[in-house]
């Protein structure tokens, strides 16, 4: 009887934790109980990703004056209209809906909530039949942008902007990784030159060699950066107080550079430059698993999708474990 009372008390404590410290409650629930549709526990990487998604949604709720126990369908609709939410692919939206449906079902079961506002969205947000074709620069556009980056401007703002574009195009890092990069992480004078990408979320730390075209502009930026009166040690900042650059600012910087070379694609963004880096490595004959490691990815799915743009349909699947240019 005492054991039953102890377990009951522990469950009650966990239920109240959803109200007092939802981040800790979610982390504990993920580790102990949460599982996928096949009832298999989530991988460590998936748990980290889900935790980040949960915390992102919770921050949205806080701006709306809502909580995990009180949010409704209107709060979910507003989430899709946030600056980040408007950029989510159908697959990302579906991941959020599935996560929130699992969470709400658990909270209803434990008595923390009375309803599940995510349930009705499951049919409205079906898993996409196929991934959209990744966006990238053509080989000619890639060459034009590389040529553009070889010119080193004198003014700080232009130099910084070109260095940022060179970092995306020459290393394949994400906007989040560029935002977190420190001055000490970039080694343009090493042999070979490289960038240390620190652990971030589910991605492990890695070292990425700089593309040859990116070295002069990044070396010039490093030399200028150490002379600037900027607080902190971030590699790229927009303000003297050392605050990180926002995704919106990164997007404007990349879009401006692409407009200079006449790019008219649908998405002039850091992601397009990351995809271009990936495609360039595949064209050079690197194996998919090697390129995935350069990108900090645990699977080759992204490389497989981009490899499919290099060869006739069906060939990419037959070559899934080999290089795109086997003769190299």
C-alpha cells in the first residue's frame, strides 16, 4: 500500500510540474515515456529535436499569454503565422502537429488539460507524399557568386556581408551555426584552412575545410574583426554590443549578394547556399555519407535528394551508397 501511495504522489508531482516547469516536465516525459507511432522509444537525436521544438512552441505561447495547459486552436494558428512559422515546410508543420498531439493526449490523460486542440489538425496537415525539390544555385550561378566574393571591399559592412555569404557558400553551415560561430573557430591561415562548427542541438561538433574561393574574404574579415570595438567574440554581429545576427538579417544579406549576380530563384537564402555547397561536393565525386558529415547530418537523406538532381530519375537510388562521379 505504501508503494502505491509513493507512486501516486510521484505522478501528482509530475502533473504539477507541467504547470510550474513545463520544460523540465517535458524533458522527463520524453526520456521516460514518450514513443513514436510504433511504440518504440525515440532516438537520442530525436529527443533533442523534439525538446527544441517544444521549447520553441512554449516561447510562442508565452508571447500570447497562454500556457501548455490553456492554449487552444487559435494559438496554434498564430504559431504558423510567426516569422519562423511562415517558413516551415509541410513536413515541419506535420512534425509539430504530431508532437503537440502526443503531448496533448498525455496531458488530457493526466488531467492537466481538458482537450486536445492539435487532434483536428492531423488530417489537415498530412505527411507530404514526397519531399520538395531542394533549391540550389546552378553551376554557372555558383561560379558567378564565387567570382563576386573574390572582390574584397574596404567598408566594414560590405566586407562583413561578403564574408557571411562566403561562409555559407564555402562551408555549408546553417544560419544557426553561423550565428553561434566565434572568432576563434575560424582558421583561414591553417593548412588547410578550416572552420570549427560547435555542437548545436542534435548536431555534433565538426571541422569543415574552407572552399578555396572563400579563404581570402574570410581571412580579410578576421583581420578586420579583431580591430572592431565589438563586445563578445562572435564571428559575425550587426551591432557593437555583440548581439547575434538574426535569420531575417542573414536572409537579406544573402538575397542582396544573389541579386548582384542576377539570381532570380524562389529562395535567395542561406539554405539555398547550403544546398549549393552540398551539390558542389557531390559533383566533385565525394560520397554521400562524407558530404552528410560535412553538413553535420546523421543521415544521407538530404544528400540523396540533392543527388537526384544530378542524374536521371531512378539512378540516384541505385547509386545511393556510391559517389555521384564514380570515375573520379
